[in-house]
C-alpha cells in the first residue's frame, strides 16, 4: 500500500531523467527543467488509499510544464490538491497565477496546461499531493476551474483540518492496513470536498448527504487524533461536535462500523503494533494497553483475544506469528464488541 523511491537508486548523471519518467508515471507526463540536472536529488512516496492516493515529494529546485500536446497524448483526468511544506511553488493554470507558500494549498487539473516553478531557497522543495477523482469534487466544472492555480487558505476550519489530516496520514501510513487505509482515503476525499466547497464560496456547496459525509469525516479524524484518551466514547465525541448521541449513532448506522467499534478497533490496532515494536519491549502489556485508552488490563486481554484469536502475551512472544492471519482487519470484531464497556463503546 506504500511505496518509496529515490534518485539514490540510479547514478547522479541519470537521476534527473529517471525522476522525469517517475513523475510522468506517478502523476502525469510533464516537461521538467532544473539547474541541478547533473546532481539532482529527489525522493517520493506513494500511499494507495483505495479510490485515491497521497504522494509525498522532496526534490531539488526545478520547473515543470504540461502542454496541450501532452494532455492529448495522455490525460489521467485527475485533480490534485497539494500542500507546500518547503520552498514556495509558483503555479499558473487557467489564467490564474500564484505563489503558494509554506503551509498553503492549491489545486491543479491534469486536463489543462500547467506551468509550475519550484523555487530555489537553498533547500529541497517538499510537497504532499492528494489525488481527487473528478466525481469527488462538490462543485460544477466552471466553479472548480476558478480554484485552479490560486492559493487556498489553510487557516479556515476545513483547511486546517485537511492539512493536519494529510500530514498525519503520511506520517503514520506505515502502521495502517489495507482496509483501514481505504477508509482513511475516503475520509481524506470527504475533507477535501468540504474544503473546496468552502473555498469556492458556493451558495449551495454541499448536498445534505455530502454534509453527513463531511461530518462523519470530521468525527473520524477527531477519533483518530484522540483514540489514546480513555474517556473517548460516543458521548464525548457527540459533545465535541455539538450533536446528540442519537444523531451520532444515526450518522453511522449504515456504515461498516459503529463509532464505538471504530474506537475499539483503532485502540487494538495501535496496541498490537506497539507489542511488535522492539523499542517498546521493556513496557508491560498493561502499560501498552493503557497508552491506547484501555482502562483495565483484563478488558484489553479479552478484547485482543476475541479480535485476533490469541492472547496479547502470546502474540508478543511469537512476534506476531500465528496460525491465522494477523494482518486482516478484525471485521468479526466490529459487531461482537461494539457494545462492550472498556472505554469507547
């Protein structure tokens, strides 16, 4: 689900050409130029998230141009939201021209010519890109086009939430499993849809169902950030979002998991990852369970065995090896423990 590549895999002389081909395959065909072509450095990571993906790039200063001819030859028909972490990026698309500085975001479309300049400030350029299916955009095409190549603020509620979510997702993706990453990808798309609708200042940016999806996304992002809090449960989640517990449950009644089951699954998955971490080998099982919100060692042991078919002590001793697959998301667990009492149900 996650792949990482780097120019260190080829010679310095071949690095820039290799990078150009990699960008064409991963994002879209573009023409690149760089004053550092003879000693170009770059790394890229790609995290598959079901119907979307998020990529991270760090590279020497360069410029990129996508022409109409390149669009005719190959167009993935995607949009990308990008978040700038390093040097500013100049972008021009659809008669809009802007300089996107650190912490800001912008949108570009693979179906329109594009010019971009990654500025040289004595450091590598760093950027995160979220690929968005066209169908995920909550705006008519003409309104979406107005957002291309303009700075999009991240100090709004939806902007700050999306930027934080993308940064955190990239940092923690290694610990995620395919099913979980697909769910997190859906959250990312919903957050991006809310963000773009707000940026466009559309009179009717979101349908009632999309508003429900956005609220679910906000709730899941909140849960992910606060899952270690033993007080986290449906009541605290509902109170934080100024809704009733009944409405909270109704928001998730047609979802694969209840909110209580989601909290419990995340706690178990994080605890399981810690049990396999050699750096945490001196921590007791009860201490690890407590780190992720389980109030009682016995409750954690029962829940872990019910989910994975093995006590946590045996799981740690065997290094995760067991007769059954330990990597699958414990879907049977979702319904069996959603009403359990150990903090989060």
